């Protein structure tokens, strides 16, 4: 795992239609619109935030987590509207012993079913495999989250199984999680 490639400078990435960059104070209203929507977090371990000051503080937390080298939270922006925040994708739980990372993502409701999540996941796994030399990328998905499972399968992930009552998610309690992963060798063979 090339930690320096991930954390030395905030990694700015792009794909055909999207840019992945740091979320700034100027994006507060769009970030709040995402966090204020109950539907966005129906299948996430995140409690919606209905107070704009709380969301404003979170921007500082994103920076703190990056500085501590524990998490990278990219804002997902449209290339043709570079100041339009449409979602977030993150890499977290870096495990250097087994060269593994977990990813998560969520989009503003207006941008669902447009291929943005799939393009985002494929862009981040390309960076993590090609630039950061990660061996395993995994994602945890609530069993009822069919949309997220489709994104992962389209991106080359394999469903490994169901972890029964294995996690506590804020606002959800103890839940089952399906585990999906893609290995460097799987990615090389795509």
C-alpha cells in the first residue's frame, strides 16, 4: 500500500464525466442538501443531519480525518458543472497488514440512476489499485440495498457473503451486512 500516494496531497481524480475533489466551505449548501435527505441514508450507517451548522462542522472533520490518514472523502462533481456537488465517495479503514481498504458512497437523490455511482466506484478503484497499490477493496452493503449491489457487481466486485447481525450502524441498530470485494488480481483480469 502506497500511503504517501493517498495522503501526501489530497488526490484529485477525474473520469469521463466526473471530478473527485475536496469538499470545501463553498459546497456547504449542496452538502447540506445531501445530508438533510432521509432517503439518501436509508441504507447507510449515517444519520441524516437537519442542521446546517452541524454539516458545516463536518467539512472540518473531513479535513481532520484526511490529515490523520484515516479516511479520504472525495466530493463527486460533474465535469460540465464543476461546482455542482452530486455525492460523496470515500476510502476508509485502511488495513496496511493485509493491504486492504473499505469504500462507501452516496449520491444526492436527484442524481440517482444516472450511472454516477458506477463511474465513481470504477474511478476510485482504478486509483486505489493503479496508484496506491492496494490489494483488496471491499464494501459493506445492507441486504435490501439493491442499487448499491448492482453498482458493485458492475464494477467487478464479488459478493463474498452475509455477515449476520455483525455490525451496529447509527440509526439502524444491529444489522446484517453483505460483504463485496475486488482484488488486484480480479481487477487486472477485467
